[in-house]
């Protein structure tokens, strides 16, 4: 662990999805763990998820008036140049007032203007790229920042090779040893140790295809003797909750959002998930056999690229979104019935875990400041 001689002042910027927010909070927690006197300020995008999730984690956040470019002509697109200028101006003021020792960008709309302003003022800067296919904001910032921390090998096609450091993705520390929490987990969800448990997670915002496939296959899953922890996201929650009533006795538990993900992983024998960078990093640490259904609604199809990095190592099974309604439940039941395959996937995915990612990133940050 790096030794911080004095408390630092750090700005962490970015967000938009859990995949950006949770690594950012993990980095902040690591800075605090090394020196509790350090001051951390988050900068996010107004109206986005980080504006509630970051204060819940105990940190102060300021919002910028910024959003992404839509692929079709909208009013948002027409106001985009104005938003960028306004956000850069506000970022300069935030930096002048807070006087950070360094800034960290985690991707997402807000990190663009903030890191642009910080690098213009010569403040040490680092970006963290969670995916195996770099996001547009990080690609634009790479030339300006001092260091680029990545989660996957072979990222030299996106970033200058001399700035690259392979660190992995920082995740919640409570996921590091879930195997010891199984008893507590089953009690928490009101499940039995007599049955195997399937965990279904569609990311922080839910996943329509996964949800519809599971809804259609609920009877098959429970008839085969499996329990289910099902995170639906807000959009599908009411519908899934209506279905849950018929299956409560068989161990179907529906949530719009699971706060205790450590216990969800601890209870799970197999996991069905989107292939967001954070989900994959958590699955590697939890060492769970997984079926990945990449979202088709992301830039550059980066979730499929994330998933393939595991599939090529026989560390996960891929079901494409377009085929999920026909194949997902069948693939899930096949895996649930195949202990040998579960063991193999679990062993392989564990080798890809990087439990010290947050510490490694903060180490790079401290080097930049010194």
C-alpha cells in the first residue's frame, strides 16, 4: 500500500451508469483508507445516477450541465456545444475553488469537461478505462492525461503505450470473500440450502431481454428445482413482482436493485448477467460460473468484446441478446445441472481476477502527485 505523507485533495469525475460509478467510489474509498484526512470531491452530470449514488456512499458531488451526443437529431444535440462550453467553464471554477492535487476520470459525460479543464491547468491526471473497448471520452482525453489505467490487455490500439498501466477494475471490497457468507446470504434472501440458486442481474438499469426470457421460463426454472434471485431494474420490476407471487414458496425473489450484492453472489451457484465491465470484474472476484448476455445497446458493442475476453479463456458462457428468448433459460438449466462445467468455469474466471485494482490505481495517482 502506498504511503501518503499528507492528506491529498482529489477530484474524481464521471458516471452515467453503475459501471462508472462503483469503480470511482472504490478509488475514493482506497484514498481514504490510506489517509482518512484526504479530501475527495466528485463531479458528475446533472440528472444522472451518480448524483444520488455518490452521496449515498458518503461523498460530496457537484453536477455539470452535460450529456452525450444522440445518434439522431434532437434538441439535446443542438444544445450540446453550449453544454460543453458551460461545463468547461464550471469545471475551471471547481478546480480553482477546490485546488486538487490530482484528478481522476472514470469515463462518462462529466469526465470530459473536468479533465479538459484540469489538464489545461497542468494538474496531474489519470483516467481509468473499465472496458476492453475504450469509451469515446477516454479516447479523447488520453493524449492530455498523464496515465491511463486499464482492465484488459492489448489496449495499445486505443491509448499511448507509454501511458498504459494494467490495473484491472476496482470493485466493492465486500465481494473479495463471498464464500464465507453463504449461510448469512441464504438467510438474508429467505432461501434454502437444499436447492441450488440462480442469480440474474441485468446491470444497474435492468435488461429487457434477460428479464423477458426469465419471466417466460420461470415455471421451467422452479419445476427443475432451482431458486432464483432476480434483479430486474426499475422498468420490469412491477411485472416481475406480479409473477413472483405465484412462485414465492419455490424460492423466487425479485428486486429492482440489490444493495447487498456481496450476499447475492454468496447465495448464487450460477449467475446470469449482462457483460458490463464492472459485472465481469465482480464475477471474476466472486469466482462464479456465469452466462453472459451482452447488451446490444452500448457504444461499439463493447459488452460483446468484454464477454469474448472471458469466453476465449473458457471462463464464461455467451448467449447473444438476439437469441436469449430461445436459448437463455435452456443454457442456464444445462449449466445448473453440470457440476463439472461449473467447477471449470469457476476456476478459469478466478484466474482473471485483479483484487488489488483500487490500490494499484491509487499507487499510480500518488506517483503522479509526488
